[in-house]
């Protein structure tokens, strides 16, 4: 699917609207997670070519990781198709994943002895913003990855 270019403008909350966006319907077969990551790479390459947006290697890697985690969770917990939308502005990449399960996930507390179920914790730790919204059918999760090559400092616990 070819990404749709859009005019960039401020939407009133200080964040520019996407320069480009595209969506994908993922069928849920065994290869759809790899396909979703591939779509993300192609989308980021297209943003660079068509709009001269520089996507640092760190943002590219984090985008693929977030796509993988969110699509994996959607396939694991929801019946039916998964929809993925990618949006890019001059400041960030948004990964949006919709699935049909209305249950809102929650990141669990850290537990080094737990095997698995760390995906949402990882996404929450690396994303600039993470928004989970219930929809009339299912839920939509949006993770924002900054294009800055400098990681944001993690909040430090009070001394």
C-alpha cells in the first residue's frame, strides 16, 4: 500500500500533523508480524525519499520493535484481523494498532522472574507517548516514537 502524503500543520496541541500516513490490514497468519515490520521499514524509507525526513537508525529500530510488540499482542489476544496505521511527522513516528478485543491491556509491574508478557512494558519504556483507547469495536493503541536520535531521559525515582 502506498503512503498518502499530507500537508503538515500544527493541530493546536503543539504537535504537527503527519506529513505522511498509510494503513495495512494484517490477516493474522504466521508471517504477518514480519510483514508488519517490513511495511514499517518501507514506510520510513518512503518518508525519507518523498519528504526528505531523516529517520535515525535508533528511531527505525524502535519503530520495528514497537510494531512487532503491538501486532504480536493483537494477534495473541484478539480474534480476527489486525489493522495497523503508520504516521510520520517532522518530529515522530506514530504506530497505531487496532484489534477487535475490547480489553484494555495494562503494563505489568517489573518482575525479572516472569517469562514473557513484557511487551507493553517495553513499548511504554521506549515510546514518547502510549495511548490506549477503547473503540466501538475493540481497541486502538498508539505509540509515538521520537525521530530525535537522543533517547529521552527516563524519570529518576526521588532520592
